C-alpha cells in the first residue's frame, strides 16, 4: 500500500466518522457567523454554466447553486458517507424545485440546476477534463486536504481559460495576532476531531500558484480568518498575443 493511499484512507475514515453529525454540528455556527450568506453571495454572484465543486462534503452549497446561474454541477467528495448525504440533499432539492415550478409562475429561474455526486479525491481529478468547467468551487476544503496546493493546481487545470475559481476558506488572521494564537493553540485538537487545519496560511498557499492565477476579488471576514476569493486562470502568452492583434 502506498503512502498516498494510506493517507487517503485515513481521511476517508475521519470524514465518514463525522458525516452523520457534521451538518448539525456546524449549522448553527454557520448561521450565526453569516457563513451561509457568504456561500450564497459567492455562488449567486460568480457561479455559472458547468461547475465543479471539490471537497463537496455533505452538499451544503446545493441551495446556493440552485439560486445561481449554474446549469450543471459535478460534486466531488472523498468520503462515501458524505457523498450519500449530499445525494439525499440533491434529491430533496430537485423534488422541491419541481413543486415550486408547479405552484408558482413567478419563479425567475426557468431551468433546474443538474447535480451529479461523485466519490473521488480532489487532489487527483484524473476523471475531469482539462479546461472542462466554467466555474470551479471549493468552500472550506483547503483546510482539510493533505496537499492543498495540489488541489489548487488541479482546480486551475480543469477551469476554462475564461472561467472562475471560487474559494471560501478558513485561514490565519494577518491582522489579529491573538486570534491566530488561539487558532494555533487548538489547531491540533481541532484537526484530530474534524479533519480541518484551520490555521493554514491561505495567502502562502495562493502564492504558490500565483504564476497560474490572477486574484480578482479578495476579502476577509471574522477577524481575518475567513477568506473570500475569486480567481481566474492567468492568460498564457499565446492568448495575450492573440488579444493584442
């Protein structure tokens, strides 16, 4: 067994262990902190066309995708138990959409966003075509991957040249030292319980792919620990030459 597969197995076990209580455990906090609203704003403002969501978890973004211009969403998640919960949410959301279409003629969105849930490792998106997606999304996933930079590189690879990469993430606060000290103090315990390394330096991770992406929107919330980022794949020399003609 390779080291890569052993680490992958441990992550699957960890997230499968918390899958049944995950939504209940974080739901109240997300509501009170306005994270549900940030998810919705990010996706309804920027998601469109054919979308890929990596680290999709239990499907907490499904409703926001439905309210966006997303037409199709491939949701990739490593944990089979989280995939099962996401699939249940998809089914429920689609049934609700049908009912709303039946009883309301004022619904502005005339098409139903289509969802596919797939178990897979976001660090190795071998099943996704290069430049295959209009929008690539990760929300609170970079804290959980063994190699978050590899995930970013894969997100960039599968994003269309004129597409968008959307990130909503945990990270170190650069402006409030006491907050980062507190995150550092409890980081190991939190990672053990939830598989989330909440004190990663998101700026440093993004700097490692700065030759591949341009950051067009970057905001911080919650004492600088929540990162709201919109990126676009950096245009290559050939594209720039064609535009200059």
